[in-house]
C-alpha cells in the first residue's frame, strides 16, 4: 500500500484521523485514515519519553482500577454491579491504549533500524572510496620505489678500480686527458678495457680446456686399468682360499670382520680389539665375532646423538600441565613410552664372545651397548657338548643363562646399572629400576664394563670414554673367571644330580681324604626354598649372622645310621666354589636329647676345616667331599657310643681314643698314613 502525505488538522481543518482524496469526478473528499496510518502518524508525532510516560500512567491507572474492583468484591458487591462494570470498561480501554503504545514502539524501532541502515550504507560507500584511494596511493609508491631502485646492466659488471685502470690500460684506451674530467667518458673507457680483458681471458680459457681434455683422457685410461685390476686381484684372492683353509688362516673372514669393526660403538670397538689380541696371544679357544645390521650402524654413525629435552621447573608450566585433558595425558604416556624405548635401545652392531671350556661346553656372551645410558650389557648362553652327560635336575637354575654369571666377582649381581647417572635418567622417564628390563637388554655386569674399557667413577661429571688400558688390565682375569665358573657349574650339576639319586659321587682322590668303608647312608636330598629353609631350627644361627640371601640355593639332606638320623641344611652360594657351602645340622633318634656341642663339632669339621677337602682334590668337588666327610664324622660319632640312648655301631675304624679334653672332643681327623682317626 502506498503511503500518502497527510496534513495536520490545523491545515485542513479536520482531525488528524481524516484524509482527503479525489473522487473520479474530481471532487476532493475527506475519509478516515486506516489503523496502520494512524500508528505511523502517532509514531512520527510522539517521542520515546512521552510514550514511556503514557505507558506508566496507563499501568498505574489499571493497577488502581484492579485494586478498586478487588475492594468492591471484598465488600460483597455483585460482580455485575455498575461500579465494577464501569471500572472494567475503563480498564479495557486502558489495555487498548497499551496495545497501541506497543505497536507504536515497534514501528519506531523499525524506523530507527531503517535510518541506521541507510546511514551505514553511506559510511560503507565512503569507506570503499577511501580504500580505493589508499590502494592507488600504495601502487604509486611502489612504482616510485621501482624507479628509484632501478639499476642498469653496467652497474652489475665488476670493474677494476680507477687506479688499476689508469696504471694497466694503454693510453689509447684510457685517454686520461678526456676521461679524468668527464665521468661518462671515463665509464665508457673502463667498460671498453673490461671487454678487452674478458676476450683475452676467454682465449686463455679455451687453451686450458684443451689441456683439461688431454688430462681427462689420460686419467680415464689409468682408471680403466685400475678397474680391470680389481677383478684380477679378487680372482687371485679366491684362488688362495683353499690355501687359507689348509693352513687355518681365515684371512678373508678376518678382513671382513675388521671392515665391519669400523662401525662399532667405541666401547665395543675397544672390546673387539682387546679380545682379538688376547685370542691371538694367549687363548686360542676364545673366538670374537661381530653380528648385527651394518647398514643401520652406518646410519646411526651419521646421525647426531639426541640429547634428552630439559625439563622446566616454572610454576606456569606446572599449572599448564595440570590443566591437560585425558586425551593429552594419553599422548604424554605414549610419548614417555617412546622415550623409554629410545633410552633402552641398543646399538645395531653387537659382539659375540665364545669361550670353549675344555671341550665340555661353550659359553657365548652377546655383548650389546646402550648409547643413551652409556653402559654395556651381556646375554650369556650355554651349549653343552654331546659327549658330556647332561643330568636333569628338578627346579635347577645352576646352568640357567640369567644366573650362570651372577656374582662372578663379589657383589656383582648384574641387576643394577653401574653408571650412577642412569638412575636419574630412568626416574625421569618413569622407570623405577633397571632390573625390570634385564631380560630385554641383558645384564650390565661391572666386569663387562671394564673389559669394554668403561670405568665409572663417583665424581666423574663428563661422558664416560672407553679406554684400552682398562680393558687390557681386566681381560685375562675376566676370561679365566668365566671359564672357571662354567666348569664349576657343570661339575656342580653332576654332583647335585647324583645326590638327588641318593648317591654320593666318588672323589678323585678318596684314599687321601676318606676311609674305604662308610656305614652312614644318604637317605634324602631335596631342594628347599628360602622361606622354608629359614624356618628350620638348625638354620637359626645362619639367619642371625645374616649369612643367607634369597638368590642362593638351599637343600635339605638326611643321613641315617643305626636308626639315628642326621638332618642337614645345605646353603649353596652363587660364588661356589670360591665361597664354600655352609651346612647346619641337627640329630634325631635315641632316647636322650643331644647337646648343641655335638652338632657344633660336626659343623666345624665340614664348614671350618673345608680346606682339608680341597688340598688333595679339585675345588669343584667341595660339596661332594663335605657330604662324604659328614658321613665319616657321623660314623665316628656313633662308634664312640658316648651318647645315652644310642647303641654304638660295630667298630670299623681305628680310633686313638673316644674323647679328649674338657669338651669331650671326638676324633674326627683322619690320618691317611696310619688309617686311623685322631683329635685335632
């Protein structure tokens, strides 16, 4: 609907709600305006403050009328009485006024939005004109800058200085009488001289290129000769292989190993050099080999070692870390796991040391290097010869790879890293102890670090460097100790296997240590765990003296003679036979109780005087000799018949006398020359 311009009542002589229009006959007539036109008129006429005051007055009036209607109803008047009806009508009229004011407010808001939109369009147009002008100004500035920075080609040519130009160029080119006063002529003269110089240099270049071609031809000829020489040399080396095999000189294999040794880490390289030298000089039964991925070792050699990222101790970073979400925490855990794997990653190349132990077995030591921890680990494995009997023991860990080299030297268990710095590195990455990863990486024995030239000092702050002197000073001692440990374990395995069958193995020199006839019999031999062993009454003194450890092996044995039993608890240390076994005893049988003095005498014979058992025999047979010595002493104890309730057995041994001294010591010392037993 098109809106027509209205005139006020003062101009037309009519009310604001009347309007004039022409009829088809041309006669002007007045007609009432529509409700929308009236609202537009009121919105244009009134102001926001006047409409607001009218709204408040109407609301107050309606509130007053409602209160009066309520009061009249409370007084008991009829709801349809004239007073109430009149007030209802007035309230309804006021409600109509409120609706009118609402419409007027909406119309005023729409008009304000329209005016604002028109003003914004004008501002946008002016802003667009401003941006166009600024763009044109920027474009002009760029063009001006290009013009100012323009350089001609002659400025790019590097010319000699003016002093060199006048001193070197001839006068017909330099023309000093003209060029010294005219810069333009001087520049032209310098360019001419530069052109002549370059032409002369170009001719010299051609001469040099001809000489170069001649030299290249000569080089190619010599290279072809060298290339043809290599296959001939290889054929010559192949023809010498049978000679090498016949003379037992594997030169090709050694050459390949030496070539691979270039890519070893420094500690493993020191071990390779020193072990190879010891093999050639002292021990032909030791072999040294390199295994692993050579290409990966080359790549690792070219890469720079990565250093761990420093941690920040600022409170802001700690607060930010506490605000991370669960997903962020999972990413951090996976990142820490990657750091742990990188920390425990070994070098691609490893060294295998194989020690042949008198043809009975071969122990292989796989030596690896952890670059970030800067330590060496060892994975041992044992292969026993087919010619050697391999008895099977119940629950035996004697020849287990993880324990065969434990405590090869005192206190060296191989469960902790000898590098004190590693504990801080492991704690930083969430690893409590290195022992949890021994099965994955190997055991970091202290002797392994030393034969690789690594010496960890408590006050050393710098990176540990492998030294050949350290490796050389420990190589022979370590190799001999490993071979002695393996042979001792094999001998111990055979002894324990026989003892499990209740058979005490015969000694290599029985006539020097024991009599021919022994009445006592081994009736029981079984392994015992640490928890049950310490509960045994006879082991109380060992527990009090702190002589037991969970890593040791424990056995329980019983020796019987004449219905009297000697119960023995045997402690077998990992360092056997360097550290002798300890046997604790208790006697049962008969009617009278036994005094602890008797068991102490028997224990002293096998524990204190154990050196008598290895003077005439090999130290690896110490356990067997102790058990046999225990049988002999038990026979002597029963033959003496000094304990009530026990009948003395038939005397089969020659005794000097049954007891001696205030302690009533028994004659346990065997005199081989006279075949008799005496007191110590």
